[in-house]
C-alpha cells in the first residue's frame, strides 16, 4: 500500500500577524492610559493649587474683615462711652434742676401754709393755726436742707432712709412720682 503523501500544514500569516497587531494596539492603549493619567494628575494638582490659592485668599479677606470689625467695634465702644458720658451729664443736670424745683416748691408751700395760718386760727382755732405754723416752719427748714445738700449726699440720705423704712419709702416714691407727673403735665400745657 502506498502511502499518500500528506500535505504539510499550511502556515497562515494571519496567525502571525495577530500578535504583531496586538502589540501596537497595546502600546497605544497603554500610551493613552498613561497620557490620561498624566492629564488627570495635572488636573488634580491644578485643583489643589486652586484650592490652596482660594484658602489663602479667604484667609486674607477674613483677616481684613477681622481688622475692620475690631476697628469698628473699638469706634463703637468709644461712641457708646461718649453717649453714656453725655447721658450722665444730662441726667446730673436734670437732677440738679429737679432738686432746685422741689426745694422751691416745698419753700413756696411752706410760705403758703404760713400765710394762711392766721385764717386757720380764725376758722378752726389757734391750736390748728399753730400746727400750720409748725408745718410751714418744717417745710421751710426742709427746703433749706434740700437746697444746701449736693446730689451725692441726697443719694446717701435716700439709701439710708430706704434701709430703715422700706414701706414708707415706697409710699413716698409713689406720691412723689404722682407729683412729678402732675408738674410735668402742668408745665407742658403752659
């Protein structure tokens, strides 16, 4: 039996070409990936640099605002102190004026009661006239004492009086408030 020669297997060029084709594509893909990584890394670095710059700018602006605020607050404190000083001066002036008006009012009332003591003698009797004269004299003395004392002494006297008899102090304060309201109401009409 004769052997038939078998043909040798054919080598195809496509098989050999495939690995060669894969190598440039792999190189291109890895080169593209490397380029993308480089761009991504560069973008991250730019973002970090931008964030750092923004942080520095924000800190600078915050420092500027902090300086402005401290300057403004110092100015406001000075203005508040000036206004408080003016208010204190005005209150002192009003207190002195009120003291003078109260002293004059007590003195005038004392004179009025003293002048009417003779009428009280005639209408109600000498005993009541003497009460009126004593009250007039006491009012005149109180007006003189009030006029001679300064505001600090009056404040100390008032504190001592309130400590000794707080109930009476509240009653007198209410009556005084009523009288002052009546005085201001009367002076507004004039």
